[in-house]
C-alpha cells in the first residue's frame, strides 16, 4: 500500500516476476484487499498516507482475527529510530527505508514468506498433534527445571481432576492430587529422570475432587539447552482406568474360581507359599486343610448340574463364613476344597476350626424348596515339619489324609500321618 503510484509501480517491477502483487493507494482499500480471500501472505505498507496512515492500517490489521497473522513490512521514507520503533510496536516484522534497494527488498520479502510458510507448517503440525492427542485422550505437560513450575493443557487438567482455569503452577499444586500410595514412587522417578536424563515412565493414581481415583500413565523426556544442561521435562499422560480394570478382570479370572468366586488352585498355591514363608519367619504353625464333599454326586445326578452348581455356591459361601479373614479358602475343582489356616497358637484352635467346617458342610442347604444334605471328609497337615517340604508335597499330604478320613467312614477329619489312623475326629 502506497499513495504514490510511482512507488507502487516500482515495487511491482521489483516483485512481480516472482510474486502475485495487489496494490492499494489508501488505507480503506488496503484493509478491504487484506480481508478478501484469498488472503495475502505478506503486506507492504507505507507510513505516510492521507486520512489513514500506515500505523493505523497495521493496528487495524492486527486487531482483526482474519488478518492478525499476516506479516507486515513497512517501506517508508522515514528512516529515524522512533518511526522504526513505532512500526515494530504496532506488529510489523520488518522496516525498510526508501529509496529502496531492489535486491534487499526481494531478499527480505523472501525471508518473511519463508518464515510465514514455516509458521504455517508448524501451526498445522501442532493442530494435527492436538487432534491426535485429543483422539487418544492424552494430555500434555511440561516441567521447567529452573522455576520448578508445571504447565499443562486442558486435557491434562481434566485427567488430573482440576476444575479451575489455571494451566500452570508449582509442582506442589499437583503433588497432592497423586494418591499417597503412589506419591513417593512418582516423585522419586521424577528426581531420577532429572538427575540421569532417563525417560520418565510412571503409572499412578490421582484423586479427583469427588474422591474417585483414576489411573494415569505418564511419559516424559528431558530436553536440553544450548549448553547441554537439562532445562525442561516434556511429557504426556493418558487415562488407563479401562486398561487397569481389564487387568484386574484378567487377574480375577486367573486367580478365582468361576463358579464360587473363591480362590482357585493357582491362587491357593501362591497363598500357601506365602504363608509357609511367613511361618518360617514367625515360628508359628499353619494348617492345610483338604475337604471333599460326601454325597454330592447323587445330588448332581438326581437334580441336574444347575442345582448342583447352586448347591456348591451356597456351601462355598457358608464355608467361607466359617473360617477367619486371615485364612484362605479355595475350590480346587468339582466338590473339592482346600483351606490355608494361619497364625494358630495351639492344637485346640485347629480342632475348633475343623469341627466348625464339618458342621457347616453337614448343615442342609435349601434350593428351590429342596433340602439337600452332604457331609465332608477332611484331611489335615501342618507346617513346618521336621523335614523340608514344599507346597505341592504339603497339598499331597492333606489329600492323602482326606482319603484316610473317607476310608474311616466319612464325615470326619484325619491328620496326615505316615501311619494311617493315628488321629481323627468324626462329626
């Protein structure tokens, strides 16, 4: 834009071979051209114009969202520092004095257009990244090492349960959101990353204002300044509640009996190994119980598997209620159960629990107005023993003792012995 046609002619000759040039001789026309699609990539402005000078045009361009991002170069006869300062303060990117040097003008125009293209490409890349992160429900955060302050995106704020409009703050502002069970490990991992430069990789829970806990997985990478010193940690976070729920479901399926919800054979083995190690440390005994139902097969045969399954579920709940919370009851399969009884101080405690299990098994179970009765044969063994023994061998001992109880007439328990018949009880 220039009010002198000769100046416009000169600029057109300088630029026309490489660029598509549009001209205006006053501020109003210049603003109209700039606001009309396709929008210009660069605007050249003269300062001294009638009615509306170049400064006013530049200010109007920067106020309008349609034209605010278009770079502006002033080309003017004024070459004093205050004029240049005012132009740059209005938002111009460059200031060229008249008379112009054609080569210099072309170089500066090309430079600003290249910068414009790079800025446009960067903005598009950022927008694509934001879309991808939004689709992946990922938040972005940065931690500035010098200031100790965090900055986060709107998505990151939502993941943390933050409801205010603030998008930055000291680490302490976020630290209290982390579940106390995970806080120490999370902060230790952050310090390790800042000390060693290794990637930050942390799974943790955050507590929302409503008290709900949400699982997050955060990844971060340290960035460095020109001196090679770490200056900023840049990272992403995503909600992994669904992943954790699936893991817990798989864990449950792997360790729980599908029918009764009791521990299965795998979890029994893990609990037994753990209890044996604890007994070695404490010097206290544990008891392993192997329980097989007497008379369950006739119920299954007479009333079908549906009633049989209902009976097993009801009896499992009753047996579970009979033992203590510290003990473990498992269904091994079919009508066979096992229990790990821990922290028993004397034989009387053991006998009392065994008698209660026999009584619970023998009590009738009502299903669809049917009163169904069974009894139980129980095998018992203790740990520790004089000789070294592992969990599998211990379970085998309890199984052998259970068969001794069946051979002795059922509805009773027998304590394992290499010489059958040494100790038992009938319900």
